[in-house]
């Protein structure tokens, strides 16, 4: 497939608390054919750790 399914963009940034639900969202994107772009960004909002992970479709980012 040369384009992402369901009209999704070729570049996405997934964000959320560092928990199992966030890990599942990243895993689902990888299963669709996205790949990680660089490493994650991590911050602390005073209560919890927040993570951001960019993913790109196919060969984007090479």
C-alpha cells in the first residue's frame, strides 16, 4: 500500500500519558505500516509522564 489506510496522514505525532494505552496506539500504528521517526520525546506535567512519538508512513523520512 503506497498511502496510509483510512485517509490517515503520512506523518503523525502520537501523544499521551506513558501508559499501556499509549503503547498500544504506537503498536497499532506500526502494525498498519508506519515506522518510528527518531526517538520519543518525554516530559513531566507535574502529575504524570507525557510521551510524544512521531511515526511516518513507508519510506517517508529517509
